[in-house]
């Protein structure tokens, strides 16, 4: 049985009393004292419970000392004001207070705002409701948010762009922060919204946009690239006063709750995109409404009215990447921010043009892209591409087994167990140096063949026992040709399979017919059927006549003829 609240008890007592029950009957029925019955009959609303007086603590005698220190801090320079830890140590050392740090911290947190108000130095914070015109204003914020990905806390950076009228917001999560990331968040949001606000866009005092804040006014010294970005998209920036944040707490909360099924940053970005798309499709009572809750239309319906009023996007794209011009060192690497990346070894000593984006970077030699890497987030990291070092490894095969590029290729599954098995067998047949060199020649095939075809060629060559780069190339081309051959249609299913004709047979089939008689050696067989005669001269003459020659031309000794006859 559910226990009645005090209000319900009073109502039941008053109802039974109106039904004719006496005071004692009410006491027995409801199990209360006469005082409770009297209070219920006097008032239908129970009296509020009296608050207990605060319990005395060991900090009470030191509270005036703490108040005096807090009042003195109001006029002290900012760097010389007391922290809670410093104040606690002063109470212990100077006054011998036997109190805990938590007691001091809770008292200071409650008392400090009161002292500020008592001194008359507390600013009056009040907000005036605003009415936004459709397609005119927006709010932008960019900051860090801690989320849980695959069971681990990760700090990411959330870019939020929200239209002030409809409340339509576009969020994007990045693994790094920087001016190029700030720009890419803008470009993504403006493309998603399909236009640019006509008047002002509100910002915090972000380092990516503001180089210096000039006092408490709204005057700012903006960064040069940010000024170029504003001019390209015709954005009018409006900066908040220092200490006042743009309203993006809801976006951060939604970002934290979107990590329930995410395991990687890309999947998490997809979860946010699906949620935003779901909010955009929702209409009617099920749709989410703007935060002011005064309009009957949903965010999707308001955005449908606002989108045609936005300014169109510029035709030419804006280069959001950050430009660097590092020089290639003798290890074939270039420094970008705090990390290093590899380039082809032939570019050692040259100065490259690097464009750093939020998720990747491109390396250019004049106008030709020579390398592309995924951006490193950790400081002091190195990313090497094994293909960049193959030319020098052909001349130095002994440096291949312990190279850092090889270990990174293994970690990225670009150097597979099939490579290792083929390499081991090649070293058994050709020796360590020549076998390693043959493997490097196989890796060079990846510049004009896909990785999957090369791996298939390695597997086929390993089964056949062919440990040469030519054999791997042949099998890789067969694998590529098998993928590109069209599937047999119904017209060719009943036909016999095509036969392969060798080049020699094809050439013989295209030659003119040979009508000459076949050669014969039957005339020479008569030499074996010689009959011995009485004189050597007669035998010589007989042999000459058989051969169709005169005796002076053919001169054969008796000893040779006798040997032939025998």
C-alpha cells in the first residue's frame, strides 16, 4: 500500500470530518495525534518543515579570519589573491586550526560570492530577449569536448555553427585543433546549410580568429587569414565580451551522449551527422523546436523558411589548409608542426610546399603532389611511407629488415604475411642480399599496380615456387585481368570455350603454301652398297661414278675406302 503524503492526509481528514466523524474517530482511523487532526482542520496546506539550526563545526571560530582574507583579496592584484589551498595552509600554520581542506573549500565557495555582493563590486548580470530575423544571424563556437570512444576517454574538438532564427545547427568533430580546423568547420557548415548569414555571426574570442583583445570593448585585432576568410564568404564577425561564452552547452551535451555505440572518431562523426539529419527531417509534434519554445513550428519547418533567405555561397573554394615550406633532410623527412613525415628520397635537400588540413597533409614539389599522409595528432611522432625509400633500399638491401618504414608498413597491414613468406623463401634460394633485393623489386610494382593484385601475385608465385619479381608481375597482371574481364552473358554460355593459339602456330598459318618437294638423301645410301673390286683404282672409279664425278676430282685412298666398307 502506498504511503500518503501530508497533503493527501490533510485532505482525507477534512473529507471525513465533513462526513460527520469526530476528532477521536479521525485519530483512530488515520493513526495520528489530535494535534495533526487540529492542524488539518485549520488549514488544507501543511506547514513547511522548520529548518534545523546549522550545526556547530570546528571552522566557526575561523570564519571571521577567512572573511577578512577574502575582503582583502578584492583590492589585491590578481596574481596575489589567495587560492583555497593557500588559505587553508595559512589557517593551519598561523592560527593552528584543526580543520579539513574540504570544510575550507565549501565555505569559501559559498562565502566568496556573498562578500563580492556586499562590497558592491559584483556586476549585475541580466539578459535581454532578442528577436532574430530569418537568414540574418548565426552563432559559432569551437572548443574541446571529452567523449568516450571504445571505452576510453578521448579529448576531441567540436565545431558548432547555429542559425539564430531557426536553431538549425551543424556540428563537426575533429581530432585536432588549429586555424585550418576552424576554417574547415565553417566550410562544412556553410555547405550543409546551403548559404551564408546576411548580417553578423557571433564568436568567442578564439585564437584562430582573434590575434589580440583590446580591453573590455568589442574591438579586436583579427588574424590575417581569418580576415581573408571573412572577405571570401562575406561574413560579418561580432565578438562577445570577454568571459561570456556562446550557447553551445547543448551541442557539447549531445556530443557526449552520441558516443554510446561509437568506436572510432569517424563512426562518432557519423552518429552526429545522423542525429542532425533526424532533427532536420522531424516535423509536426515529433520535431524538436527552437530553444525559446515560443514558436509553434519545429526547427525543420523554421529552417525551410530561412534557407532561401541566406546569401549564396561563392563559386570558388577557399583553401583552408595551412601552408608550410620545410626542407627535406637527409633521412627523406620534412618537419610539420611538431611531427615529421617522409617524402620520396630523390627530393633530399629541396624545399617542399606542404598544405596541412584537419585530417591529412599534401606535399607538393612545385605543382606536383609527391606525397600525402594522414595527419599525426601526437607530438613528436613520425610517419614514414616504405615506397619513398625503395630506390635507396635497392642499393642498400641490408638496411631493409630493420627500417622504421618497414615496421610502420607492417602495422598498417601494407606489408602482409604473404610478403614475409615470399621474402623468406626468396632468401633461401637467392641468398639474403639478392632475395631482399628481389622483394624490393616486387614492392616497386606497387607504383603501377594495386596492392591487392601484387599480394595475389606474390601468393601465386609462392605456390609455384617462382621467387623472381618477373614471375610476381606476371601473376599480378593475371589477377588484374581476371577482375577486368566481363562476366559471360547468356549468348556466350552455349559456345565452346575459346582456345589459346601460340604465336609460332599463328605465324605458320599466315605463311604462303610451300609446294617444293621434300629433300631426300636416298642417293647417298648407294655409298653403303659398294662392292669390292680387284683393284683400288677400280673402286675409286666406281665410287666416283656413283657420286656423279670424274676420277681426277675425287681422290680417295685405298685405306679410307676399306675402312668405309668395313
